[in-house]
C-alpha cells in the first residue's frame, strides 16, 4: 500500500514510499490493519498513512530477524561492506528526494536536510570501510603453554530505536555498524518521522541487503512494540537514541536478559565564551550549536556562559544574527529556521521562556509564540538568565539562546564556569571558545562530557566517537568504536603442542 496525498513536489516523492511494515523482505500491513497519519509540521497537512504495528507484528519481526542471524553472520565482510557502499551511493544519488521527504515530515529547512543526507550517508561509507577491518588478537599465555586467540563476532539480533530529529542519520548510524558487524535487526523509527526511515529501508533493499536482515516496524505504541522485543529473550542488543526518561526504561528492561545496550540520551550542553575568545567566531559557532535543527538536537547549546567582559558585544552580535534569520516552511528555499516538530514542542519552549522571563531574564529578540498555522517559535535570545530557571535544567529543544554571565573584571572565572557547566546530571557535549591553549586544555579535561568542541559549534562526524557520560548515555556511535558496540569478543584457548 502506498500513501494518498495532494500533488506537491515533496509529496510526489512521498507517494512512491512503501508505508507498510518491512518484515522478511516483504512489505506487509499491520495484522490489525491499523494505520496512523504523518503530518507536515509547517502546515499541519497530512502526508501519508503508515502501518501502525502492535506487539504481534513486533514478535513476527523479531522472530524473522532471529531466524536470519546465523546466515547473515556467516556472510563475508566484503559482501556486507559492498552493500553499505552501494547504499551510500544510492542515498547520495537520491539526496534531493530524501531531503524533500525529511523536510516535509520533520520541518528542517531543505539546506539542513541536504546536509543531513550527506552526514547520514557517510555513516554507511564509514562502516563499509570498517566492515573489512574487524580485528582480533593472538598471543601466548605467560607460561608458554597455551595460545590465546581473540576474535570478534556479531552480538546477534539487535533492536534499533531512533528519534525524529535526525530521521536519516540516526538510522544510518545504527544500521551501518550493525550491517558491518553481521547483526540482523528490528528497527523502530520515531512515529513522527517514519517516511525517511521507510525510504532508507527501500534503498537498503535495492543495495542488496538480504531479506530478513533488516525488519522495520512503525507504530504509535512504542512501549508495546519495544516492550515485546525487550522481553522476548531473542534480541541480544538494544541501541537507542532518545530521551533519558525512555533510556532508563529500556535499561531496566535490558537488565532482565542482560542485553548489551547503547544509549544516546539527552544533553544540557554548556557553551562557554571566555574573556579572550574571538567573539565573532563564537557567535558563528553558537548559531550552529544552537540553531541547527531549530535547536532540536541533544547536542544543542542549552546554557550559554559568557564572560562579563565580552557579554555586551556577544549579546548584541548574536541578537543581530538571530533577528535576521528567516523563519518559514522548510520547503521554501530562503527559509533558515523551520517549525518545531509538533505543537507539544512549542508549548514546552513557550513555558520554559515564560519561566525564565518571570525570573528576571530579558529578551533581546523573540520570546513570544506567533499566531497562525504550523508549529513555529521565533529565534529568541534571553539575557541574565537565573541559574535556577527551568531551562537551565531542561533540554530546551527549541531556538532559544539562554545567556548567563560569569567572571569579573579581575577574574577570568575558568574554575567558576567549569563548576557551573558541570552542575547537571547530563554530560553529552560542551563547547568552549578561547584563544589560550592552556585554558582550552583545562576545559577539555575538566568538563564532564563525552565530547568537547573547542572553537567549533559542531562535533558530530561519522569518523568520531559520538556519545556522552553521566545521564547522557552509554557507548559510542561512529568512529573506530562504533562497530565494537555490535561485536562480542570471543577468546579461544588452544594448548601449544610440546615438541
Ligand atoms: P523524544 O522526546 O525525542 O521524542 P523519546 O525518547 O520519547 O524522545 O523518543 C525516542 C524514541 O523512543 C522514539 O522512537 C519513540 O517512539 C521511542 N519510545 C518512546 N517511548 C518508548 C518506550 N516506552 N519504549 C520504547 N521506545 C519508546
């Protein structure tokens, strides 16, 4: 079954997407026949009706993945590598079409969506290269009597769960290493953005991924579907990107069967502008760290600590740039800031801003939600934010820059700002702008985060190990470590014959 929709350019691409479940290489409706509607967040217009799976469908999908695990694990690394490389090329060939679908269902401007297509595809190219480099170890016991042969094997069937904010890249970042390692999968994309994931599924099938390796289940009842998988005992690993709240539920469920887990959870990123920073560069960096995806990223700068000696210049320049941003439907070429993903997201941002203003913050731009259709919130700069304001302790997930002063005319305040930055249960990423190499070193060492951007507002890269500490998660995605999350170590002991 395919979608029925009105004929606009993005919708032509959507009308060709399969909207059923993908199990064992077949597109099949949910057994109950249920479907749910995917909407465009800029307009509220329905885009497609997608299969709405329940626990029975989920069971069928995982049984299929489990049944194909042994054959898939026995394929050659080169075979798996070439599938990923072909999929990388197909994604790049169809970049405009994928970007249009992503913008329609999620709202990000087309230029950002094209950026995500390149970023997301790169995970497949990276893991195509990693598939043929899975290493091991070979040594001898201290007494010289035994060989120690260490090799790596796929962990087994994996549960992959992705959020809506990067509908392509969060999928490729998990599917890429799972394919490279030889794991079969059940994949549940976010209910707000299933279309990009379904398009990706078609591309993988076209690239030659054997039937049953990837099984895709869309649903409005993630607790039922994922709960079925977590409790089945058939899956050996869960890789999740989403909220810390749901991550904790999954960690609890994983304990029952001692399942391997990778958790990319929430963040509360500090963005630090030191007294000696290049202010123009810091403003450029903040626009990326804050405004990428309209602030809807776990890496988004949430708390902006600016030294008092540069705070006026920084605030003025930032306000000018934020005011100039063009807000609109992401499908319009000149749009720089699209809508938030749903009405609930706008409510949350508006509530956080109102709380900060009540506690004495000022707004140099934005700060009020507009009327009209679509889930829009304007670029907003808040100054003198109270450290107790709710948005200091909550992921804003919106285009709101909250500025907090630190230091004084006589104090660089590095220790002070590190203490402020670390005062959170999260620890995903921190950004810092300074021209001093020792300050950069100190901040890199002492910030309690998994990733640090020094004089840059972007750390995500397929070649780098993405992940956090504290309640931001467990494990790493991408880089050399990414594939290890999908591999178990096996050690074989063999006596050495005496000559
Ligand atoms: P967000 O706030 O970014 O939407 P969520 O953690 O709610 O983050 O969602 C991320 C992913 O987790 C989505 O695919 C969603 O369907 C899924 N999810 C939500 N609730 C549960 C749950 N109870 N069990 C498993 N997955 C869930």
